[in-house]
């Protein structure tokens, strides 16, 4: 499903215009992004949890050359599906 298809589906389900649904879409994902950037966990009841996890520095291999490289520590976004979402699948 693309962003446009998602917005059309939300607009239809909520009975609002596609412009309003697009604004809501942008606002929801901007808010999630801002909270994760602050290091906060975002819990969406009935859907799941988003949080930032840190990864340790490690040694890896360049797949093209086989050369050993050092991969620096970093951050990644983790999503854990909630029970209601898991049960609906």
C-alpha cells in the first residue's frame, strides 16, 4: 500500500477529505519521529510500540571485497507489534 492509497483509505473510513487525511497522516508520523528523536518510546494502544535502541560497535565484512571493516555504534528504530495487532493477523 502506498502513501496515496493509505490516505484514500483513511479518508474513506473516517468520512473526511483526502486533504484532511493527508494532514493527519503527516502529523501522526511527524510526531512519532519527533518523540523518537528525543529518545522517547511511542506506544500506540492496540497497534504496537516504537522505540530507539542503540547498537554496539562491531566488526563486519564488506560483501563485495571480503575486507574486514569496523561498523560504528549507532541507533535503530525498533517496532514491537501489540497483542491486538498480532491477534488480527
